[in-house]
C-alpha cells in the first residue's frame, strides 16, 4: 500500500500541471486491489470531495473511456440535478449518455 498526499489525487483529478498530472496518472495506473493507494481522513479533509461515489465512477470512466474528467463531473451534476439532458458543443463530451451535441 502507498499513502497519497492530497496533491497527488488533485493532480490526477484536475489534470493541471502536465508533468505532475502525467506522474499522478502513472501512479494511479499502478494501484491495484492487492496494492492500493491509501487516502487518510486528513487528506480527505483537504480534498473535501463532494459526491465521492460520483467522483470515483468518473475516475474509472475517465481511465477506461477517455472522456475528460471535468466533462464527466458536469454530466454527473446534471444527472443529480434531475435535468433531462445536457447540451454541449463538445463532440467528445456528447458521446456520454444523456449528453446532446448542439450543431451549428
């Protein structure tokens, strides 16, 4: 098990700072059920993750489906709000369920 400071999952989730994001991505790719990452409650306090279950679903979809993480979190917020669908000009984001592409 490897313990993660708050800045590591932040780089992974936000993908800002390309060098640190790349390193965080590589680290997360190495984590497994047998060798997981440890996030202490103190780190969680720093992160203050709202709707953590949606975030972790988004992380998995980000890793496996190639959607932008922010787009996944926006779509999750839309579903939580009860809106019928999300409209966008972003053709990649529009591949998600209940996201509709606006065409000029």
